[in-house]
């Protein structure tokens, strides 16, 4: 086993020896081996190395990590069949994190140039050295970063889900400007389903189960966010104790997002509520011919 596996298996467990720790460590080793075997059977050739610093990987659902990434690649593939271009030569994954999706992009389009853009230098490095991506170091605000377009496909999973409204137009415009013509830009947002979950409704039990209590927000912040969505179609909140950080939680109703798209000179091609693993809304857009 690689040293990344050792760190991944030990992640979050007490450093001192306890019988329970030993049992959990052993159980994780078996689960990691089993999940690798299953995922390799589903996607032969898939790189299954996980960074111990990848917060998207949860020991409560190791297979879900791979399923979420594969789902994104399949959605991109469906969109390419529907709207073209036929065979993407340049793909940008932004933000790529530690490659939850990027590893599948590599597998689906082995001949394409795959660029991984991220704020975390360690994640950029992992995607380069382990998954073979071209590195793109991001910064804040991201619209000041040279993205190196044009790209045939841009995938942006769970980025706008974390930013206040002032970020949306500039982010969408900047990513749209890096898009080729033809070119597809797919991005995800939190919409009606997340609104229901944050409200405490049990309409989407699978999402509720996979989500932290009130999505990790303080009760009063969650209530304020929902009230803002009711009033304007958009709501944002910082995470507890992180008010200085632009990164929080955003819920945007589809009509609100459509207005921002128009202002950003992007043409809506497709929208699917819950289109990414049943939770996040999935948008497919292209650069407006007049933009
Ligand atoms: C919820 S994660 C999603 C990561 C990846 N898309 C995935 O699905 O695994 C959001 C990511 O956005 C990154 N991020 C935050 N601000 C950013 C910025 N200004 N430029 C690029 N990435 C940023 C964070 O570092 C984090 O990895």
C-alpha cells in the first residue's frame, strides 16, 4: 500500500493505540481494497489513488466518491452527444479539488488535454502528479486568473454552490470567456432540493442523510438564508466562525440563475434539477454567439 493509503486509512482516528482504533483501521483497509476492486471492475483503468487531504472522500461512503465523479463524466458525455463538439480536445475541470471528477475525465477522454484548476496548491499538485492533469493554480477572486482557454468542455462542479451573489456574474462570465465555440460549459448549483433539505423537510431523504445538520450552518444563519431565497431567489451564508472567508453556502432558484446567465452572455442549453447525483442542479450552457 502507498503512503497516501496509510494516511487515508488513519485519517481522523486517534493517534494513540486503542483496540477500537485497530479494529477501525483494519476495517478501512478491507473497505479500501474492496471499493478499489469494485470501481476498477466498473471503470477499468480508473486511477483509484485518493489523497488523504481530499475532503470529498468520506469513509462513511467510499463508493459514493467514485460514483459522484463517474456521474459527472457521464453527464458531460451525454451533453457532448446532444450538443457537440464530437470529441473534446481540451477540458478544464475548475475547481478540480483532488480529482474526484478529473480522474474519470482522464478515463473517458484519454487523448484530451485535461487541465485541473484549483485554489489549494496541494490539490493542484496531486491532480498533476497522480492524475496527469495540467496544473492551473487559481486565486481569489478567480476571475483574475488566466484560465488558458479556449476549452471544448469546462466542468465546474460545486463551485458557485459556495459563493455569495457578487461572485456569480463575474465567475460565469470569466469561465464562459474561456470556452471555445463550439464548446460546452457545465456547472452545478444548489436549488429547490437543497432549499427543502435546509428547511427540514423529508422530501429528499437520501440528500438529507448525506448532508450535515442544516448543511453545517448555524440555525439562525440557515433561517436567514432561506428567508433571503424566499424574498429574492438567492441566499448565502458563511459557515460558523468563517465570516472573513468568501467560501460559504449558496442556494439559488433556477429563475435567479437564468437571469445571471443572460447577463454573463451565456446561452442556456439544458437544465436538470438534481442532475448531479440527485442533489445539485446541473446546467449546460454555451457562449452566446453575440457575446
Ligand atoms: C466542494 S469542493 C468541489 C471540488 C471538486 N469540484 C469536486 O467535485 O470534488 C469546492 C472546491 O472549490 C475550491 N475553491 C474555492 N475557491 C476557489 C477559487 N477561488 N478558485 C478555484 N477553486 C476554488 C476549494 O478549494 C474546493 O476544493
